[in-house]
């Protein structure tokens, strides 16, 4: 990496140093597939311990200074105290994620349910999460709905969209200044005939109707095979409606695996569009968040690997020679343009990132640093008894 011009190197370091990747509280607890939850030793028993694990990831990577909360999984009596605890560990509380899918009442949907009482329950929970966001200092309400249908004729598709719009409108209108609603979409599961927010277009249509504080959340695992996710990213950036990402990998037919583990080239292509569209500028408000539940791999190392994979893809995207790319594109040089991208992708940026981490006062090898730290051994010894706090546990 010694052949990079010093000025460009400094500029690249400035962008990477400012990068922020949010980890999710639920990634640190026990989780599983629809078939089995595999328990691990040392997982957090409460939100305090989840925050401690998130703080360790930030300590070792230097770019993960916030942790998302899931309500009610992370419900506490005093959110101000939880916020103070997090800040004392050097991190902040990030996106608030409502849960309107894990109660019997939501069997036929939440805000789209045909039952007015269920819809009221769901909207009240979303409003409760708005209040929690105010207490935690969060600027993001991250909304994902499991609503949908399993059978044709089960419910009225258009009426469900009306209910969705009505419910989101009530929440949006009560959001304080500075809070954004990021509306996630999912191609399928748990509804298999029709999903009420199945794609980015549906999410975008509702966001445009709501107003500028509503934006689309792109979960990289929530797409059909072959979907060109970087096109979606480019389109939403152009429309100024890309609110953020949930990074993961879709090889459970959904998500939850480490970002970039199976298809690092896709992650690079996505980050290239982000970089080209100005999305790495913090002023754009694009949020970079992980949404993963590590079922068979150790929790904290998996988070470290995920953060580093996104950072590596970002570094490669920043190495793309934009001037050469524009020239090749303007000249219709198909292979030349592709070669510019491939040159950046094929560059080994690990030495560059090790140098960056040393410059930031972070160990150049976060994974090795974690294994040397003794943290895993300590939490296994100390976190004995109680129920592990995680999905399905």
C-alpha cells in the first residue's frame, strides 16, 4: 500500500476514521433458526451486559460507537440510567427497534391486522418506542413489520396498505424533531403468500407519503436471489431517501450471517455506490448498522469480524480511481471500466487498515486482540445463572 499518494492516503484515512458502524444488542444474546436456539456460555443476561459487549467491540475496532436496542428485549425501568451507563463505557444508544411480531396478538399482523384492537396495540408500542428514543437520545426509529398473508383471500391486500399508511402516519406525526423513521422491507418470511412491505419500492412509496423524516432501510439479506442491491442503493441515494443499512448475509434465505462472509464482492459493490453517491459523508445521515444473530459462531468475535468486513469493503471502495472510471465510462470502454473496479477490489487493504488502527490507537488486529484480552474467559466465568437475553431464548 506504499504506492498511494500521501495526500490521497490522508484523505482516505480521514473518511475511514470517521466511519461509524452500529452493532445490535440482539447479536450478543442467544439466538437461533426456526428449528433450534443454541445456547452459548457467557452471553449477556440483561441490557447492561449487552452494552458492555458492544463497548468491547468498539474498543477493539474504533468505529462501532453505538448499540441498537430492541424493545421489549431491552426494556428497562430507567432509560436515562441505561444511557448514562453506555456513555460511561464510551458508546451511545442507537436505533430503537420496536417488536410487533412476537406476541400472539400479532398472528394476523400488527399495524396491518384486520383487528382494530390489535392495530391499536401495535401503534401504541411504536409510540412507546418514540418516547424511549427521546430518553435514550436516539435519532432513529427502525421499523420492521412481519405483517403479511399466507393464503390468497386471507385478507384484503389494498385494505392492509391503507391500515399500514394510517398507522405509520399516526406515529410519524408524533415523532419529535431530529428523530427519523427508517422503514425496513423484507421479501418474504414469516408471511409466504404476500408481505405487506416486501420491497424497497413499497417502503419508498410510504416514506414519500409520510414526509422527509421517513426513509428506506436496506437490509442486505432481505432480497430475492440475484437482486441488484447496489442499484437500489444508488437509486435511493439519488432520491435522498436512503436512511441506512442493516448489513448481514442472506444465506439462511433471510439474513443473520456475517456481512461479506460469503459474497464480499457484493458488499464492495454496495459500498462503491455509497461512496460514489456521497453516502459516507456523515451529513447525509446514512446509518451503517449490523443486523445479525450469531447462532453457531461466538458472539463478540462475529461482531468484530462483521465490523472489519464492512470497513474493508469501504476501504476498497475508496480506492476506486473515480477519474479513470468516468473516462472509461464516457468512452464506452466496457472492460476498462470494469477493470478499474476490479483493481480496487483485488487490492489487499489489510495492511492499510492495520496502519489506520495504529494511528487511531487501536490494536492493528482486533480479532487477535480480543483473544488476548481474556474478556471471553471472564464473561463465561461471571455470567452464570439467569436467562440469556436474546431472541427465542
